C-alpha cells in the first residue's frame, strides 16, 4: 500500500512545531540568503503576500502587517520530513 502525504505549507508548519505561539499567525520562509519567499502559510497568502516574490519587494508589507519572515532551515525540514516518512 502507498500513501501520498502533503503537509500544508510544510516549511511554515515545521517552524510552528517548535514555536507553537506562532500558530495562526502569518509566516513566510525565505530562500537561501533570504532572497525570495519560498513558502507562505494561508494567513500570509490571505494578507496578500505572494509566494516566490523577491523579499525586498514585500518586506515593507510584511513589516506593516506583522508577518513573521524566517530564514530557511533545511536541516529542520529534512528531519521532520524523515520522521513523517517513518510513520507506518
């Protein structure tokens, strides 16, 4: 048997695992060197922040709306993904 598992806004959700006080808040995760938005949760998208936009173009909007912008943490995402894959 095979299953397809899709974690909503995975990078943002992964960050919230260790920061539960951020649940329900708008979050974006930035690419290497904080160049572009690579992930945005539903709250950030609903606030008007587009994914894959260069961060410098939307930084003022994020600051004004209190959107949490995070540098990517691929070690964290890889670890959580590996743990998800172990579920049987």
